[in-house]
C-alpha cells in the first residue's frame, strides 16, 4: 500500500495542476494499535507545499493537529500530539498520517489540505477526507444464572459485556459433557440470553458464552448443575425448623420462669398478710388477778387466823351467838371438811403456779378491830 502511494505520487496520475488523493475513504483500527491514513498530492511546482491535517468530530468543529510549512513540521497541542506525525519525511509528495496507540476517542473525520504558491487547483481538489473508526474489542463478559435449576424447571442464562465497539454479538454453546450449539428462539444473540426449559439431568454441564465483534472476542462460562429437589428449599426448611424450635424453647422457658415467679410472689404476699393480721400475745387474765373465790377464801382464812391470835392458848372458840348453834362443817373423821357439801379446792404448789405463769399476790391481814393491816 505504501509503495503504491509513493508510485502514484511520483507519476502524477492527475491531469490537474494541484490535487490531493487518498488511498481509502474509511480506515478501521483496533484500539491500542497503529492507524495509517494514506494520502498524497500532485503538483507541477517545485516549491515547498503548505500541508495541514485537521480533525473534525461531531461534538466539536475542525481543529488543526499537524502542519508542514516552509520546511518545518509542527504538531499542534492536542491529546494526539505524542502519538501522531507524517509517515514519510519531507521533501516528498506522500503526506500520509500515522497515529500510534489509537483510542476510541480518536475516531472522527480527518481532512488533509495542500497549497502551493505558484500552482493552481480546481475547487475542492486540494482536500482529501478520510474517516477513522477505532474499534474496541469486547470486555470479558459476565455470565449469570436466573432461576432454580431443578428438574422440570425453567432457567435463563445471561451474558453481557460492558465494553465493545461495535456492540458485540453473543453465542452460547455447551462444551461438556457433550458439545451443543443453540439457535433462536432459545438464544438471543443481541442480548446474550439463553432460555432452557423443562430441565432434565441430561442438560447439566458447562455452558460457555462468547462475546465477539470485529475487534476481537472474549468469553465466560457457567457450570449448570440440575438438582432433583431444590437445595435452597431444603436449606430454608431446615433454617425455619431450627428457628421454630428455638422459639418454642424460649416460649416455654419464659412461661415456666413466669409461673415460678408468680407463685413465689403470691406466697410472699400471703406471708406478709399473716404477719400484718397477727395479734401480740396477751398476759392471761388470771395471772394479773386471782379468782374471786380465792380472794374470798383467803380473806376468810385471814379472819380466822386473826381470831385465833386473840384467844389465849388452849381456849376454845366462843359460840356464835348471832347465828345460833354452830354446825359441823365436815363429814366423817379422816376426810376433809366440806363447806355446804362442797369439798375445799386444793391449790397447786407454788412452784407449779410459778411455772403456770401465776403472779404472787400480797393478801392484807385483818386486825382485831376488823381493819386491814
């Protein structure tokens, strides 16, 4: 191609005085590689030409990227500056442009213009136009599985690549255990979708998706395992069962603890009520004051004792002139005397009375005049 361009420039295939020629109107380059835009001019003049390369993008207007004037090459201040230049050194009629390490943003319309001082040209004949398209190979795609691969179920395999120019197409195929290629409608090559219906154990295997365009290709794979039962359902059931058992144990534990606490509280309340209602023990009434009959009998005995002390020793008691002939108080000899037929009450011994809680009482004595001493 380069030799042909040089030969055409030397022979001057055009009859016009000044004319620019291009080897092709479209150039395709893969991102990262070198791109060459072939161009040359014809002229009868021996003077040095004025050559200009411009780049016209859709989002911005044309701007200069490279010039040759008065024998000096000048690279303009653009992002292309460290990567472009003239393919051949001057003086030459071959004005081809090279771009190293092309990038996607280098794509656009490149214009080359030539002017010579003492040469004439037809309108538009001194301009050459070349369209550069930088291709981008697909980025490694990502494979995904949607659905549950169980017998009789339907699943969808998807494959997408985030980068690629032009947009890649996708092709699914199975490599193991046996090779299988899929076609529409099961497969959508534009979207990278493969639908598998009514799964069976024989459909298990390694599925590979290849993303491809003019710049290259990349692939990803996914291992499809078909299960007779849903493993996720089994796991979910086991988890739910465990949670249910734990909840049951916690529920009954709280009930037992609450019952024991309630029972303990009720017992404490009953004990407190008993303590509040209880009455302090009182001293028996008989311990504070002796019985009335005991006081009467004691007074009688004191009176008798006083009378006895007033009589001389050996004297007999005088008869009671007020009540007549004294009556016998007793019964038969050897038996205790009775008063009105009732035997006298025996009093317990003092030690016994003290143990029973009795309180000693001082009984006043009676004088001869009948007063208390």
